[in-house]
């Protein structure tokens, strides 16, 4: 037996065999469920992306491996957002056996076929109808009123809803997947004034909702027995039931099932099963004996270089940056945080806000380490030039004077002081206050020495300026001022 096989059998356990078979079956079932839908192409894309992802991991292509992980994550989020309606519709239309076991789906009438059949039966009987089929956008805020139903879609149910003797026949029925969720709903009317005179309220309501959402609205005219659909702000007549089915299938993201012979079907299914097993086995092997890429996160302070000596840093949005790194396990286990640095060049920075997007060129890394994630992704650095400004001093009185007295003739020595700081902050300052002076116990004329209150802390007194002022004031009886 070749050494390769001996090593493989040495590490292969019964749990690994079960693991491979289980995941192979899951992959095979995904193929069975998604084939014939628009999501099948997305499934193939993820399949190829995952195979390439594993190849880059085992071959040591660290950068490509990291990029592909990011692409896969973004694509997965996008698919869940964009195709959420199709995903829900597919799984709602299948039973437990279809999902977990059955290979050839049972031949039964789909919701699309039931809707199309019911609509054309209503058209033949000249009974009006208005059916809303939501897509990706929610319509809860657009559809008003109505009666919750949550009933299964069926020909009998649809025809009974729009039977003229039914009190709910005048409104719209909302069908989501295999459920009629609401009936007798009111739709917003279009503002278009150039519509043909044969279009009534139903047509105007269908057109109005189609202008505000991506839903498809089916209209049956009771006067002419004509079937129309409204979509994306347009309304058009549908000539046949098959055409309506085709349009509704396209709206739901479903394809018409192709006709294949039994041999071709069995061959296709067998190849899909074999490919699922080979793929999962290869992935298991890559995880068992391939290169394991480790991850770690370090938090490092931000350094600023080449700053103009005439400028000062007022503030920054973040003093540190968290960096997620990938690399070999040995490298990351021995990584010293001092080996990782984040540096910004302030040579071209100007006074005011300066936003810097953190990229790999701003990060110093040891050889072999790669950046996977940066948080935050950008930092704001506020710069300014130093300046001076003479500000008047104002006393910060606190408390309540004793009853019957007033303070008069307040004089501060010196009246002005010169402060230093960032010019933008100085421009916003009109005065400087003293520390609070409590007046609760003042009963006679006196002078006080009061410290100055420097706020914000970055503001400081200029050279040779006193940090206290003397406050002179006179206490006068209130009756002498207000007889």
C-alpha cells in the first residue's frame, strides 16, 4: 500500500467517514432543492468559490485565501438580502420529504399555476379581481386595511374571495408564497392622468402600488373579462394563461421545469451525488492535513509622523486601532504587539478635520502576517495652529445673597488676561471666568483673590500672566437702592 494511503487510513476514523457522508448528502440535497431556480447559479458560484477557497488554504496562498473569504462573506450577505423572497418561496413550496429525501418532486399544481387558472376562470365569468404578489420590498406600509387570512393558496379559495356576493370581493388579496395573507386590502391609486378610459379603480390601484414597490399586481376586469398585470409602473394585458404563468414564474424566480428522459435524469442525479462526495472528501482532507491559517487580534496605538511644527493635534476620534491578522500559527503565537504599528503621515494635513482611511500602507507588520480586518476603518485628526487672545475676565457668582443686601461696583484686577491655545478654540471664546465665588455669606464690602477657571483644559495662560485675579466689590443695603 502506498505511504500516502497508509497515512490517510491512520488518521481516518469512523466519525470522519460519517462526517463526510453527512455533509456530502447535505450538499447533494441543496442541489436537488435549488435546481431549476435562479438561485441554482448562486449555488454553483458558492460551490466554485468554496473549492477555490480550500485550494488557496492548502497551497499556502494566504493573501488570495483572505481576499476570497471577504468576497464570500459579502456575497452571502448580498444573496440573503436580494433573494430572500425566492429563498422563502422555494422552501415554502416543498414538504419535508422534498427537502430531506425525495429526488423527483411530486407532480402537483404549484401556487403559480393555481393563481393563473383561477384568474382566467374569473375572467371567463366576468368577475373582477385584484391580486398582489410581493417581491423583495415590503409592502406593509403601502397596503392599507384588509382582513388577515393566512390561508393556503387554492383555486377554490381565490374564486370564493372574488365572488360578487362575498363582502371582501372589492379589495385586493395579497398572496405571499403559498399563503393568502390578507384580503379586502386597499391599494394606493396612481396619479397618472393619461390612462385609457377603460381602466377603472382596480387598474389605477394596481398601477399605483407598482409605482411604489417591486410587487406584481394581477387585475381582472369584470366589464371586459380582460387579464392585466402591473409591474414597475406599467400595466399591460396578458393574452393567455400560459403567458401569465410564465410572467409569474419569472417574478417568483422559478423556471419552467425542463423535460428530460429517465436515463438522463438518473445520470445527472448520480453525477451530482458523486461530485458532492468528492468535493466534501477533498475539503475534509484539506482540513485534516492542509495548512491551518490562524487568526489573532492586536490593539496598537496610532502614531503620527511629519506633523507641521506650527500645528498641534487638538483631538482624534480614536487613539488605538484593532487589527485582525492572519498567518501561520507559529508566527502569530510568537507575535509581539510592538511589531505592529499604525502610522499616519501628517505632512499634507491642514488645520481642521482630517479624515484618514486606514489601509495596509499605514500599518507596519512582521513578514508573513496579513491584515484581515481593521477597526475603526478611518480616524479623524483635528489640527490647528497655536495662537493668543486677550479675554475679559468675568466673575462666576454662585449661591444666593443674604436678604437685604446687593452687590455693587464690581471691579476685577486685571480686567483682561492673555491666554494661549488652538486658534479655532480661541476664536469661539469671548470671555474667561473665575472659579465660582459663593455669595451666601457676603455681608460687607471686601476684596477677594479668586483663581481663574481655564476651560477647556487645552487653553492655558500666556507667559507671565497671573493665574488669579482680585475682585473688588461693594455690599449695599437693598433699601438704599430701592426705597
